[in-house]
């Protein structure tokens, strides 16, 4: 392992572990022979079995979290905690469901499993549980989408409401809203995997399905994602267009202050990238005002957009406008509102600040930030982060003769980019053949 790897596992192990985050992993038969598991089965207590399952050394140096396993089971963390620590469960349907989910051997159970001779019904869109979606978002923020895309796309492909990438007529039903939400996630994760065209198709299809679902807030959110995608890929005009479309969706339904703020913020970034600084700053002001508005109702499928998220978008906007001092203030605001586990958000904010510091001719401070980012992102799977590292390395080269420490930092950046070349390759490998592609 690299000296600055703080994860406790190598990149290969981290990737293998994360691939099973959203479905229980396949386990060898000897897994179930651990003494703690055999004792729990003998007690006939499903909660004790699940606790022993989570703490099995097969999973690595740390037990599986209650949040993660609860997401598999369509439960909350609090519900799983009560299950593990309370009286034994007697509901046969749930006992059977969870035994099948985790792959428990039938011969160790104190209840009978149903015959597997009949084909299983395909899951419905309304079976997608919110705890599962929350677990997805939580792991994505820490690990990056490159580790997770294949799993999410495979899960998405199970749902009969999900049309193919070439299907222009998605199902018009509110039941399709969770499919739109999963497709939007798949788009972000494909982008993080380096599969840009697949990302765009996921997001475009998510937009069509969300609009057809009647969930105006979700439709507006997907437009914000499309705006962000367009801006990242140099199409500032489309970034503004998608943001405006999102505002039109939002204003046709229940108001939502933070979502409106997000749409104004991505519109501001598109305007800044278009060379329209006055309009960009006005849009940021509109975002700050909208953020303070109360929400009449929330779509359950919205991803959070908090003050730290707004500050991050604002920092990027002011970087393009050229107000570098304001970039520093906004990055400080973003980092103050982020818990330590938000690895990707923290890295993007600090690299934005490093870019601003280089623009202010403060390369020593920029180098200190870059070293920090490299240290805590060794296992973050993000092609977007790799692109930012390349950009910062390019900016640093103009200072290499003025600051003695810069050549060493550039060398570390170049090596980090080489070490993370697996992300683009993974993204390509995850892109299935055209006839079998999910959303």
C-alpha cells in the first residue's frame, strides 16, 4: 500500500469491497461456520444472526455498518438496531425475506424456506426503498462513483419500468419517480467512472422519466444535474438552458427553496463560464435569497442541497468570474458545513481553493492543500477528481522555477494521475453492450 493510504486496504480490495455495498456479497460456505454465527442460529434470533454476520472477519478489519445492512433490508439503522438488541422476531415473512437476501444456509435455519422451483417475480419500481437510496448517496460521497457504477446500473436494470437507452417513451406514472432517481444516480456515477456518453444518456433518460412521473421537484433536480454535466464538459450555453428548464419545472409545482437555490447556482456557473459575470453574480444573489425560502412540501426522492453545497457552487462561480478572495471565503463556508466523511466534496472544495491561491500567486499555500487532498483521496474513485488533479498540475508548472517545493508536488500529482488511470478503464469496462444496457 502507498504510505499515504489511510484506508487500511489496497485499491483492489477497496474496489472489491465497494462493489458489494448495495447488495449482499456472495459468501463461501465456510463463512457460516464461524462460532458466533452458529451460536446465533442456535438461539433462533435473527437479530443476533445479523449482528454476527456484520462482524464476521470475512468483511475486513471493520464490521459492516448498521446503515449499510439496513439499506439492503429496506430498514432504517434504528430499526436494525432494535432488531439486533430486542426480542426475537416471529414474523415468518420477514424472516424468510432476510434469510434469502443474505444467503443464509437453509440447514442452519429454524424455519423453512419456500421452494425455489417457481420463477421469482421481477421487482417493482415502488419496491425501491428510501434507506437503500440514502445508503447509495452516503457511500458515493466517500468512495466515488467509479467504485459503484456497475452495481447501481445492474440494480437499475432489474426494474420493468426502466426503458432502454433508445426508448423515447418512458412510462407515465408516479411509480416511475424512483426509477428516475436511480437513473440520475447512475448518470453521476457513470460520469465519475469516466463513461461520459453513458452518463449523458442516463441523465437524459432520467429527465424524461421524471417529467413523465409528475414529480416536478425531481424533474427540476435532474435538470440541475444536466446543467452541471454540460458545464463540466465545456457547454456553458446548455448549462444555462438546463438550469432554466429546471426552474420552469419547479415553478409549475410546489415551491422548494433549496432546490430553487441549486438551480440558480448552476445557472450562475453556466453564465460565468459564458463570460457573463454581471449576470452570474445576480444569479448567485437569487440563489442566496431562494435558499432562505420555506418549502411547502418535499419530494422524497430529492438529494440534499445544503448551505455547504451552495457555497461550493458559489466558489466555482467566483473562480470563473475572477473574484479570488471571494472564492476563499466561500470554500471556508463550504468546509465548515461539511462533516469529515464527505471526502469528495471536501476534495473538490480544496482544489478549487488551491486554484484560486495559484491565481493569487500563493503557490506554497496551494501546495499544502494539494498534498492534503492527495493524502485523503487515495481510494476515491472519481474521474472528475483526476481531471482536477491534471488541471492543478498544469497550473503549477508555471511556478516550478519560483518555488522549490513545486517540482516534488507536481511529481506527486503526475503519479497520482497515473495510479488512478484504472478509473477510466473501469468506466469503459462497466459500459455494457448496446443490446443489454440499462437506463
